[in-house]
């Protein structure tokens, strides 16, 4: 369908800048104003939200008054639940967390609404970022105990969403604190930051036997070499969108029918998760200025001023 969205700025938007002839912006929320001839749902006028691969194609991008998206990859926002700004925050970050945690070819955790049996710990590195905030909620909802890292000012936020233990990533003994809090039993980890040093941190923090780390960016060879008994895999949610792409100007990724099918299945669960308050949107900060003001939001993010929030622009009232 096509919809008229308020766009949202995210780290993915910064990575997608500078490609001539493409529309930037990934996350959006709006009302359906047109559909393809064979599309029955969502109906015209429905409040929907989703994401596209901004900065890659000439016909896809959220920094626009109208966005084109696959009907099977939009979710209907339950009436009376989320504002457009809140719904727009459940884009790339939310779906990356879903794919990383629950896809059988990633961490393969027990998928909500089912719950894991017994006590199992999951590590989420970068708990106060968008991916991290959603990963905490989803893993907690599936019955896992969650240990995460965040700066002290965001500890309360992470705990309010379900984290059982929050560790200051700057602490010199942060890895030892994680092992102590979990009894050194973490076998599944998601690095929601995925710089080389954070990936190395996670590899060292998980239990070697059966340990697996999923990252949201590429994995340097040196990280894999740290502990070869720990499986390390990166994931990109754009593989679910039906088109192959080149990421970061170098690595070619094919479209994955399996990734799309998994996302479409989980998408059908999302309205009820939102309606029940089981998954909450990211905290948002509204920037003024519409399309013309988006540059200010991107600069704000590049300067590292945002933490525990998503920057949102409203294109029309």
C-alpha cells in the first residue's frame, strides 16, 4: 500500500545517506491511501506502520509524504493504542530484534507467545538503543532472563522493560559482572551495537559450549578468531523485503524468501502485542520542521546526543 507517514530518523538512515537518486529514510507510520489491485488488506484508511530500505532505491524511502511498502510487511496499528510517532518507532529496530532473537537461522529462541521452560539467560549488548529496547522486551516476554549493558542513566529504563540485570558497559569488570549475574550460563547473545570492540566483548561474555552471538553489522575475522567455539553471525532485516542489495557499499546480500515469511508471520502477532501492552514503542523525541528539518535530526544523532530515544518528524497534522 501507499501511505502518508511521519518519518523517523535512525542509525540506519545515517548509513543510507549519500546515494544519489534514492529516497532516504526507513521507519514510518501513516494511513493507507492506495493499494494494489489484488490487495484486500490493509484497507484504505487503515493506520499502518512498517519500514523500507531507505537510501537504496528510487521508489522506496520514508523521508517523503508518501511511502510505498509491501502489503504483507505492514502491520495494522490497533485503534486507540499508539500515535503515529510511537508506531513509527517500531520499524527497523523492532524487526531486527524479532529476526535476531526468534528466526530459526539466527538465535532461534522460543518465540512469543510461547515461553521458554526453565531459567535461561540472554545477553543484549546495547540495551538502551532501539534494537536493544525491543530485544529486552521480546526476550522477557518469551520467558528468558535478560542481562543487558547500558550507561547508568539508562539502567532504570532497561529494567522497566524487563531486564533482570543491567551492567555498565564502561566498567572494567563488565564481563565478569555478567558472568556473576548469570552464573556464567549465557549461550545466546545479541549485539545491538556491533562495533568490533562490542562484538569482541560479547564473544568473551557468552559461555563457550554452545554459545552463539548475532550481530547487526559485519563481523571482522579477528572477532571470530577470539573463540572459535562461539558461533558468530550477522543479520540484516532488509533481507526480508524481497530485493537483493549491497550493504555499506561493499557486501552483496540476496533477498531471502524465508526471512520474509518469518517476518510476515510475526507481523500478524504484532497488533495484539501492542494492544495488550506487551511490547512498548521506543521513547520518542519530536523534532519540528518536517522534511526540511530532517538534517538537524541526523546531525543530532551523528554527534551522539541521542540515547534511549528515537527522533521523529511529523510531515503533516
